[in-house]
């Protein structure tokens, strides 16, 4: 099976199904378009998406996001 990002071939077990429209963005049912990516490309995309979204936020949105993360992670440590 071929990774749709790096175009290299992998066995089926090494390919992940990636939701192009992320589930956390109102795609909770998992429907919508999907891409088939190798594990490395899939991981990179998941590391890049938060940075892209962060860069689009204004300062007020960033402050609110930080507060939400603090509230969510309270008690983890």
C-alpha cells in the first residue's frame, strides 16, 4: 500500500487511516475524507496541525486556549 504523503510503499499493517477533516473539528463520527499514511507521515501531520492552528489564533484566542489546557490538565502532575 502506498503512503499518500511520501508516496513510499508499505505493508498494510504499516499504514494508518488519517481523517483529513480532524474528528476534533466536528468530524466526531469519523466520516469524511480519509488519507492513508505511513506511521511516520501520520505522526508528523499530527505534530504540525496544532502549530498551524496556533499560528492562526489571535492573542485573546491563545490566552483562552491556554486556560482551557490548564483546566484540562489540572491534576495530571
